[in-house]
């Protein structure tokens, strides 16, 4: 007696999401900078439809993302194929590089001088390509080399003001900025009062 037999073949194909990339407009930024990101990938499934989840939010068809960065963070994108249900992910670190600024050189200047020299020093942070801008509040003074790190404050008035203020603003090519100010008392030793305000 012979038994009946039948056979069928099931074709199983393995699908995946490949070539996942996460690109940022910048990975080193200043506080408050808006960072733009774009995610790209390719699915091996036919007629694939990719969805994107940014920082574990709901999935959508949007492969771009923008966010204001206020601290060091890691950006996460999860990519899912609606057809095969495959998932892949990518991350990018974003680092804050604020400028830490200090004005120095005023603690040994005396009243007999008609000028005083001081210097702004970037202690850390920023890109290293700094732009300096010195200003002051007195019309009878002149700031020599006001676009450099080291500046000379000249007293041009007939009556020396009691207290004058010089301000330094520093920026870099990342858009980071810092400002500092120093108070000069012309009737005694030069005294300084640093008011640091990073933004």
C-alpha cells in the first residue's frame, strides 16, 4: 500500500535596514544653538516605507529634526520599515563649547599713569578662532587696538574721571559669545571687578 504525499516550498527572505547615517549641521555648538539633523537609510524590503522616531518620540515619515541645545546631549533616531518591521538606530553626541573669559592685568597700575593696559584671556571653550571687541563708557577716552585681545585705555580728557568701565565681547566662528567688564578707578590703584556673563 502506497501513501500519498505532497510538498510545498516556503521562500523565506531576510530583510534589513542598511546604510544608516545621522548627519548634524554641527556636533560642537554653543548654548542655545539650533542643531539640524537628517537621517538616511535604505531597506532591503520591496516597496519599503521608512518611519523615523527622534529621541524616542512617535514615529513619522519625517527624516529631519531640529532642536535648541542647552546642554551636552546625545541625539537618537530609530528607523523602522513598515513593511518588514525591521528597525535600526543611530546616535550622535552634541557637545557644548561655551567660552570662559577673563580680563587680567589691572592690579598694578597707579593713578599717575594716563593709560592702562589689560588683556582678555579665553580660559577654555569655543573654537579657538576668536574675535575681540572692546568698548567703554567714557567719551574722553580712547581704546587702542580695540579689536585685539590686549588693549590700551588712554585718558584723553582734561579731567580724569573717577571710575571708568571697559567691556570686552568675544565671539568665535561657532557663534559662541562671552562678555566681561572691568572697572578702573583713576584716583588710586587700578581696581578690578569682574562681572562674568556667558550667553
